[in-house]
């Protein structure tokens, strides 16, 4: 198929939204000429357009091809991959994109290249401007920079493949940039056929379509451009005579000038130049044009004349000679008699550079300066050199200090996994050999080691004289904050943990509120004391006796409470006679318990005397059924007497205190629950009894009736606790046929060995509520 023309792409670029496939490129703006058309920069095989992003901030080049090349994509991929690992100042970033721009001729997609936009002029336009202005300085500067550019390509193993004035851009700062990488060769492409033969007269005459790609492909064109720039830097007027006057679009030379120098007016003019090196370059170009292409040397080799080098050495222009040789890249082919002088020149230049760098090092005692001194000292160059010899002692001292720092660093690395007292002390001792105030990279680590050792010494002092547990804790925490826990052996670690348990407890003991009630203070004292093993703790010794006394008081009070709760009156009496030290005043609750116990004791003793004397009045006054049950052995000899006196003095309801309820009534029917009744009565004192018997019977029971044998509808035992839990009443559900039944309550006096039953107290008769009557009898 036919490849689109540049005009086809220009037409399409009138509308980037249609021209480009990439969404980002569709938003770009293409620079236009005065006629409002996309402005092209045309080349032999491609055309370039300047574009910017939608905001007009970032310019870039859009390069489209005007000829077809099936291998183009593959070769650009190889070049791109190679350049990703190398950044050359003379090359631009680029990206090859296949099927990315549409042609107006057929509407199909074609490849393009996006490149960094280089602000500047082509070498041709720039050289013309400088020549017409007579700016020899800029021309000479760019000629030298051309040497650097070609050397940079060679050192990177890259050949541009099409070096000519249109592919070299000169920036406003006279820096050189190469564009158009269609013919570029990198190591992966060596031996492949070249797709284009380049532009005359820059390319060697033998280069054609059969020429294979090599890394030396630029040698001839680099020579031609360098020679032209060197000549113009000496005679800018050559431009008017041999470029403008001849209507040439090449940089000074034409093909015939190179192939037939004897007939070339330009070559005759160039042979009259004052610079011998330029004259020799022109001669070399004409000679090399007649030789095979593979015999063309690199620009560095060709541009460096050993005669010129020799002249520079004769004039003691050491730096200029070395610079010229560096551009050449080597001096292996130099005349034998010149090589020793070249070596001496390199030695001189290297010594001067090394000495200049050495003198720039600050004269200060720091590791940074010392290392610079040691690194900058070149024994081979400085040995015997007078100014340097005067600094030898200074360098030796710097080297000694650096070695000391290195020894500290090695210690730090060796001890990185474990922090020990011995290791930290070694770091401190090693750094102590350095001068006072010497700045070095391990200062922070050494200072930490020093502080750790100090913290450990302080802790050890507290451990050796353990008067204050809090001081041990504080010293241990200081060491821990420095990351020095590893400096403690097992015994020290245990002792520190012990102090950490003791210190807060000692503080709480010290701050214990003196205004707390005595029993609460005693409990807190004992609680704190029991949380630690005090052993031989000197600081805790002042609390040992108070805590032991508090413990005895607590145990005494617990025994007292237990005896009171269990009614062990004898034990209460014994405890009362032997209170522990410091129990003054007695806690209010316990004083009450003792008084109650005393009353129980008095009751027991009074009850026992009444039985011994047969005193019925005293018996009734001191009677307590619970005491008789609890002290069964003590009252066993008096069983008959107890029954006799209780039957007369206790069981009669008026003496017992058992009677009908007043106020609310003794029997109440609940309207909301059919057959549900509430019963109330006055209970006797707890010392008399804790249970009653309630009966529902057809006949009212007589005083001497036995509820176990008499006719009843229902009987129930009522416990005092249950009665009180039901708000002082007892509930029962009655059948309808019980209506009119007599309700009676009997007191049950439990003596342990026998239960006595009081005569019955009548509460009244069951009467149904009207609602219950309707429900019960309306069936």
C-alpha cells in the first residue's frame, strides 16, 4: 500500500481529537503557522510537529513517518530498552507508539514517536547566525562540546547513525541535543542492515543500503561536523563564501569538496587556516573518504595530534595536553619517546587536581574531615611533593583517629544483638581514646553506652545499700529507658522486680489515711503487707509490727463476729476478756455484737439460776428457746424443769405474746382471687419461738385440743421468716365448703429435746367475699 504524505498527517492534525487514538493526545494543542495550519519540521523520512498539553504548559514533539519501514517498531523497542538503563545528556526521552495517528488519505492508523521537545535551533541555523555575527567564541565552544557529545555516545556504546546538521539541536545555552533515532545502533542491533544511508556529505561515500549497523557508524560524520565547526570558529566569513554564496544547505562541506580536494576552493582556503590541527583534520577527512569505511578512526583519535600534544608538553601546558588526550580516549599509539612525557603530564595534572581537592578539606578535628583527608591522600602522587609532605603528620593523626572510630564501630556491630555491662563498658573505653570533643559517627551510640554504664553503676549502688526500694526502681527505670535491661543478670533482675512490687506498696503504706476507721485501716494495712515478700527489707521494718498487730486485731474481730453469729456466748466472753493491743476504741459494729453477746450470757446465766432455784418469774424473764437448743448439754439436767416451767409461764398465749391481729383484722378474703384468704396475728418474741401452726376446722378448738387428732379441713406450719417476707401475713386458698370454718393459731416452742405447743388462739371464721359467692355458687 502507499504510505501517507506529510500533508495527509498535517490535514488530520487540524483536529487532534480525530487524529489521535490516545485520549491524552486528543486533548493536546498542535502549534500552527501563520496560515493556521499545523507547522511541520520536515526531515528526509519524517516530519515533526510541536504540541503542548491542554493547558499549554508542557511542550513535546510528535514525529510521524513519511516512509514505510517494517522493522521500525522492533528497532525502536531495542533502542528504548537499552536507553532505559542509561541517561545521556545529549539524547531526548522518547516513546514509540504503533497505530496511534490517523491519516487523512485513507483514515488508517500509523505509528508515531513522542519525544521531549528541545527548545533551540538546528545546528545549521545556529551556525549561520553565529557566523554572520562573527561569534567565534560560541563556535569554538560548540566545537569542543561536539567532542564531548561524540565521546559520551562512544562510552555508552551507541551510534546515532545519521549525524547531520538537521539532527543536532543547539539550545539557548549552547548545549547540544540529538534528535531522530531512526538509524540508531545499540549493541543488540549490531550486524543488522541499516534502513537509511544518511545525508551527504556527512556520511562516508561507501555507506549504502548494504552497509551493516556498527557502533563505529558515526566516525566519519562526527569528523566532518567537528572539522566544519573548528574551521568556522577561526574563519566565520567562510559561511558567506562557501555556504550562502553556493546556495548550500550543508554545514560548510559539499560532497565534491571531500572527494576531490585538489579541485576544491574550500579545501585550499582551509589549508591556509592558522590552526595546524584543523588543517590536519581536513586532510584526514579527504584521505579517509578514499579508504574503506571500517578504517575510519573515532573522532577522539583523529582530533588529537601527537605533534600538538608534544608542542603543548614543550610549552608545559600540562592541563591542555591531558585534556586533548582525554578527548582522544587513549595514547597507546603515541610515539615511544613521547609516552614518558605524557605519563609525567598526567601525573602532574592528577597531582595538582588531587592537591587542590586535598587543600579544600576543612582543617577541623572531625571524623568527616579526617576521612576526607585519608581518602584524599595519594601516596603515589604526594610522595616527595613538598607541600604535601608537610601534611603527612596531619594525615597520619587523622588516619589514627579514623581507625579508632572504626574500632568503636566494629564493637558496636559485634554487640548489636545483646546489651551487656561488659560490652557497653568496652564501647565507652574504646571511644575514650579519641580527643575530647571529637565529632564522629558513633557519638550518639557512645553517649548511650556511657549513660547506660552510669545508670548501671547507680543501680548497683542502690542494690548494694538497699535502704529505699523506690530508689532501686528509679535507677532500674533509668537503665530501662536507655535499653539497658540486658545488663542485668538474673539475681539483679529478680531484685529489681521485687523492688518494683515493694515500692508502690510502701508508698501506699506511708500515705495511708490516718482518719480511716480503725477496722478499715487495719484491713488495708494487712492487705498491703500481704502483697509482697518483705524479707529483709529495711524500709518496710517500721511497718512490720503495726501490720502484725493489725492482723491480730482483724483475727480477733473475725472470731468475735463468728462467735456472735453462732451464739457461742462462752467464746464471746473469753474474747471480751482478752482484746488485742490497739483495739481502742472498739469498732461500733463489734461493740454492739459484744453487748448483745453479753446480754445472751446474762440470759443464759439468769436462765440457769432460775432453773436451779425454781424461780418461775426469773425463768420467764430469761427464757430463750434458741439458747436452750444451742446449749443442750448445759441444760440437759433441767429438761423436766424446763418443760414444767415453760408450760406454766411461757405457753399461755397472753404470756407468750400470741394474739389476734388488731387494726387490719386477722382474716381477709381477697376479692380478686376466688377462695384466697390472708391471715394475720401477733407473733411472740423470737426468743420464744420461730414457728406457728395454723388450723382450719369445723369446730372451734378447745384449749386442751390436740391439732394432730382433732377434725380439721387444713393445717399448715408457718415459719417466721416466710411470714415476714409476705409483709406480715400468711395466704391460703380455701375450698367453698370450708366457708364458716374456725381458724386458730398455735405457738410451737422448740426446746431441741421437745417441742411444746401453746393453747390455740382463735382468729375467727372464714367468710367468703360476695364476688366469690357468685362465682362459687352460681354454677
